[in-house]
């Protein structure tokens, strides 16, 4: 890896790595910098934009107004190339004068926005639940629960069985292990259990064990006391376990928890007591644990990467969420639900799917499961030029999937994508089994996503609608780098 030369290189690298479009203009509104993401979206070369007035480069921009007013505009909608995009326009002040402005275009972050909104709702819900202890019960009844088990979408037999089991689990305080591929709804189900359990008045605390660097995980989970380490906050800090007191602790990606932390978690499960890092006293914590993973814990136990005793402690009630491709009848329900949600959010109430689109999407494999479906609906709705979304609006990886299917199926109609399961079964040679075909397809989709993301794995994972750790696993499995 080349050493990064100086701060200018670092800045350029940061700008060009971001997937938000960034434009910098001087006090006269002339473009001084535009990053790769923005250039790619506008389909322009950097040389063609530098020095030009921003109004000659970006449609419907108001960045020159921001230069005049000096007032930032955050989260505004701007129509570019027929699509509504969310932008920030930030003036740069120096010595009491506006010397330029930065425009940030967040053109692919609808799902991020929704996730923030979802989290805020959960936080608000938790807050209101905390305060509700002192208000009359009618107020509690009026509270809108964010996710109940019944609200989660799914009518297939497998899902109905899981919902029934989840309801039973909610009535007990025991540990639940939720398994299933990334994006199948493990956290949604965990929230459903929480809000229907005796812990519902307490907080739902979610910890992603894969997202926290190993050295920080202990302090994050168990908290720390005053002076536990250099830079430790004065007065110490409670850990996530303590914060989940009287509520639910959701340990996501538990399979990624390092062995030494597994031992500490096991001790907590046995004693129900925690000791903050650098602390001497023990604190009793009453919380229900729901753990989740997309990894094969049994294989990890056999391979010595996951403690057997912890596995048995966690695996008291096991709920396995099947991948979306094995419950295809739920796809139209999910499409309908998210179409309504997204079109409301984007203020495009008339948008609908061509019936053929739903039929096609039912045949897609959804490697990123429901998360990928949600993301796809967001992309389709936000980029739709006309109210009726057709197959021509599909993102490239979907079009490619159906082209491949067409290639493998016979006969195909003139439109090329009129596939129905009864008439156009994929022609799979006897030597190939379904698993092989699916793996080949998955490999192609991943390769394409990596190419599209110029090798940036986080971006590729985002495009695929899967978690980064899942992408790494798949790359390893397929020997891709
Ligand atoms: N049954 C469902 N009904 C409606 N939306 C769902 C359902 N299940 C999941 N979703 C949506 O799918 C997305 C992914 O769900 P969730 O985060 O629960 O998946 P996960 O299995 O925990 O993923 P990961 O393993 O990557 O953490 C979220 O946007 C969620 O709202």
C-alpha cells in the first residue's frame, strides 16, 4: 500500500471515497472541487466542471443563493436528471464573510435515513415507556408500539410458526437465539419479542458485536469506572448490559464475539452480575438476552471458535428465520407494504408496480433478503420517472439476473422477461444442482457489485443490501478477493 503523501492527498482520497456527492464553490459560485461520486452521477469529467459557474453544472442548484444569504439549507429536495435528491448546502464563513459553499448530495441514502428514523422512534418509544411508569394507564395504551410480532410481515407457514413461537418466548424471561441470513428480520423479531414481554417497559438495547473493535467491546458491554484507562470519562460510564437493566439486551452478530468476551458474557449469564472495567463493585442486572447471528454456531463450536457452554446457554429457545427466497409468497406483501411506506416518505403517492414487476421480483433470489427488498423499493420509487414502475426501471443487477434467467430458460417471449414459474422453468443440466446454480449467480452478483464499487467492500455490501461481515464470509467462501 502506498503511503499517503500529504494532507491534500488525504483530503482528495476522502472526497473520492465518499459515496455522497460533494461540490465546493468559491464566493463567485465557481466550482473549485467536485468529487468522483458527483461527477459520476452527472456523467461529467472533472476538467469540464472546474471553474464553471455552478448553475451551468448542476440543475436546480441553490448553492449560489446560499452564498448570498449565508444561511445553510439542510435536507432540501433537489431535482436532478428527473430525480428528487436530498441535499445539504453549507456556506463557508471566514472573517465575517462567506467565502464559498459546500454542497452535499445524499443520493443513495434513503435507507440510512429510514434507519435513523426507525432508531429515533425506538429511542422515543423507550423514553416514553420509561416515563410512562408515572402516568395513567390509558396513556400507555395509546402509545404506538414500534414493532409487534403481529406487525411483522409474513404469512407463509414457516413465518406463522415462528411468530407463534416468538409469542410464547415473549411470555418467558429466557434467552432466545435468533438465527438466519443477514437481512431476514432477526432484529425486527427481537424487538417484537421485547415489546410483547414483561420487559417491554424497559429499554431495548441493541449491540452489534461485529461492529465494535475487540479492545473496546468489554468497556462497551460492561462499562468502565473512573480512571479505568487513559482518557476514560470522569465518573465512568455504564455499559450496554447495565443500560439494558429491566429491559432486553439484543446481542447482534454474537458469532463474531471474541472468545475472551464470550467467557465474560457467560459469567454474566450465570451470575447476573457485572463488574465495570477498572471497578471493584459488582452490580446486579436484570435483563433478558436475545442473541442473533447469521453464522453457523454449531460449526463454530465444533471448530473451537465459539464456546460450547455459551452456545447452550443462549440456545434455549431457537428461532430460525428462513431466507426470503424460500418464502417467496411473502414477497408481494413486503413489496406492497414498503411501496406504501416509501412512496409516502418521498411524496409520490401515485407510484405503483406493474403487475409483471411483482411477478418478476418473486422470482429473484434476494441474497440480501428483506433488507435488499426494502432498498430495492427505495431505489425504484425514488428513481421512477412515471407513476408505474416497470421492469425497465430495474437496477442493473436485477436486469442482469433476469437476462441470465432468460438465457437459461426456454422459450422466452419477445419482451424477454415474461417469466412464469409454470411455463419457464430454468433449464438446469443434471450435473448442476440448484445450490450450484444459486452459488454461481451469487458469485456473479457479488463480482459485479465489487466492480461497480471499484473494489470498495463496504460500498459493495451496501449495494448488495447485506452486512459487511456477510460479504467477507461470501468472498472467503468463493475465493474472491
Ligand atoms: N417481517 C418483516 N416485516 C417488515 N419488514 C421487515 C421484516 N423483517 C425485516 N424487515 C426489514 O428488513 C430490514 C432488515 O431487518 P433486520 O435488521 O431485522 O435484519 P437482520 O436479520 O437483523 O439483519 P443482520 O443480520 O444484517 O443484522 C429492516 O429494514 C427491517 O425493517
